[in-house]
């Protein structure tokens, strides 16, 4: 899903280079991933890969909280007890 969001943002005209600089990525990292004249998909894929640590950390934090909430509301079964 995030690859699609990056593709939509780049095809809509969002300047990803400026956005990545503003978020603190170094110039060497940005220039190595985003060369001039590349296709929209390649730029979207590069941005998708650059944001992988952010996406993974959000997932690692949110999933246990969501599971705990769904167990409290009864949507998920409680964990099996150990023998």
C-alpha cells in the first residue's frame, strides 16, 4: 500500500527530494537513490525503500497495541495458557 501512496505522491508532483532533505536524509543517500530522469515508478520504489525503517518501526509499535485492544473487545481469542 505504501508503494502506491508514494507513486501517487510523485505522479501528483510532490518534490520528494526536498521532502527527504527536510526529513533529515543526507544528500548522498538521496542522490544515490533518486537519479535525474528516472521513471515515476523507480522514484516511488526508491522513496518506499528509504522509508522502510519508519514503516517497520510503526508496525512493531502498533501491532501489539492493536492485538491487546482487540482481545479486550473480544474480537481476538485470549492467548492459550501454558501447561
